[in-house]
C-alpha cells in the first residue's frame, strides 16, 4: 500500500483512513501488508512500514521518489493499493513491474478540492481511474462523480467513524464563551464554504451565539477580513490549528458543528462531531448515506439555509442517534475486494 501520512503524523482524512485500514489488515485480519510512506511522516514503531526519503520539492517530485521503492516491493505482493491522484505514477510503475492487482481508492476528486481544479490533477485522475484494475470510492457520491467525469466504475467502501481525542481542556472557559457555541474545523479553502457560514452568522437572529473557527489555509486572512466587513468580530473566534489531542474538547464544547462544504466526499469531521455527541449541520456529504434520516441537519451551500440549519440544531434537545461504522468493517470490506479481484 502507498500512503502519505500516518497517525499521529496526519495531514487529513486520507491519512486517518490509511492508518486505520493498514493496521486493521495487518493486526486483525492477518494480511502480510507493507505500507510505503514518506520518511518524514512514518512512525518509528509500526511494523510493516517502509519509510522512503522524499527530499525537497513539490508533492509530485516527492511522489516520484516513492515510486521506485513501491515498484521494487510489488513483485512480492498480490495486491498493490494506492490512494487518490498521487498514487497514479507509483501504481503504474509497480503494476508494470509485477503481476499484482492494482486497487485504487478515491477519497476525493480534484473537483472536490478546488473550485477550478488543476488540469494536471484532473488528467491524472482520469488516467488513474481507467488504469487501475479496480477502483474503490468512499461513498456513492464519489462513485457517481468518477463515473460521470472519468467514465470508470468503482466499488463503494465507506469510511469508518473516527472518535477524536479528549484532553479535558475547557474550551469555553479558555475562549470566554458564556452562550451557545458553533464550531467549524477544516482547511480554509473555497471548497469548504466557510464564507457562507460567516455570512450566516451575520444573519443569525439569536443573541449570544459564538462561532469558533479552527484550522487554517490560504483563505484565512481573507476570512478574517470578511468577518471585519460583516461587523461580527464579537461573534467569531479564529483559533488556528487545533491539536489532535484537543480536537474532541472543541467538538464536545460546541452545541453544533457546521460542515458547509461545496463537496464533502465522506466527511470524517462529521463523524468526529457525532462521536462527541454534538449536533451536526451539513451540506451534501457522503457520510449521510450511512446515517439515518434526520440524524444530520441537512442544508444547502447558502447562508440563509445555514442560518435555518443552525437554529434547528441549537433547538434540538437529544443527541444525534446513529449506528457507528467501525474501522474493522472497513478493513473487512477492503479485504473482500482484494480477494474478489486478485
């Protein structure tokens, strides 16, 4: 398997998935598994992990340096498994160097991550979707997009639900919040729809509600300026990067978590909020496919809709009810794909 990060050295939901999947295959299902990672993200004490020095340069250059080692290992394995667009080069090289079956997982598409997706990423995804022996999508939503955009089919294996870590930090006291709290955490990019959430806070006719914005990105300064222009500085707190050890404290402190994304292929942050017993307001997300109707307060990427959603969530008295999907099920479902296609 080829990954990028591994808990606790993670950069996003894909790394959480790879970590849970790899350890589940290795420890619970007895699969002889090897995981190739950039050395800087590889933990020291995990068996089966193959760290590779990737040096300097952009992601594409560093991925190229992973390819040789990935291809060297491929002949000793029945399956090679890559994740997202960066797996195309290494997967192609490993497939040519071996008789292994190539499985490619799509956690998101370039069009999910960017308003105007880079042509290079789009074309790489197109080649990848049609070159791999089998594709896996994390939701029917992603499967539909792969078919529509790239003319390729895939099998759906949903993500598991992630429980965040709780440190006991009193978020409300630290931030001086006495009233109701709404929380967002994620990358500060166009696709996350944060500006619509901020505008919703301007329109929300409910005194004493504070929005806590976690995370960072290239839009952070613009978003802070937008808050000033809206005149809601007293209602919004930017807290920057939230350490993994404290993430659960923020979810649990909130009365509602809001996911206003234009595209959320699955939505691991949504599962983290649910696992913390927090109401969730969300635009279209793949995780809704495995949740009962009414579990999420579903909204559109529109400030008026988000206002209504926040009000509904804050008025709910009972915690959301749902059946948790375990990561062990993800490993079992993925192994079933391997056994079917290898």
